C-alpha cells in the first residue's frame, strides 16, 4: 500500500469509530486500522530517540507513539476542546525523531471528525 492509501485507511477507520461511538479509544481505532493495514502497533516506543543522561544515569526517552501504522505513519490521538500548537509540535517532534514522513493528528472531541484531522508531511 502507498502512504496515501495507508493514511486514507486510517482516516476512514477513525471516521467509522467516531460515527459509532462519538469518541475513540486507541484500541477501537487500532482494531479497525489493522483490518485495513496489516501492521498496526499501539503505544510503541519511539525508536531512534536520543536517551537522556541525568546525573550520570542513562534514561531512555519516554516517547510513546499512540499508533504506528505500517511502520510508516504516526497517528497521535487527542480528545480536547481545540488542538493547540503544542499538539502539532509533539507530532512534528515524533516525526523528526523517528525519521517518518507522515503523521496524522486526530482530535476526537469534535462534532464532525473531518474538522479534527490534520495531516503533516515532513
């Protein structure tokens, strides 16, 4: 599948979950995404992130991706009144640290989900 097809499948799955529940759980979206894209992981550690060294102790970066689809697209889920610049910065940081090029920021706290989806490409 191309990146556009994978992205479209995730958006379609998100819209189905939102229509059925008016909200989302990571598990529901992951299950639907898996039916459309073979490799979907939830809460996976961000690979390639530089560990933090504090007082001589190495701490692995605590970045966890909400959903990683086909090892290509990062999906960050929110349920907030309005997306803030910090949400976009978070997803852009994940994209840069992981070397991935496409990210979806999905806010389920909207009347129409299409108004809560932003796609980012590096």
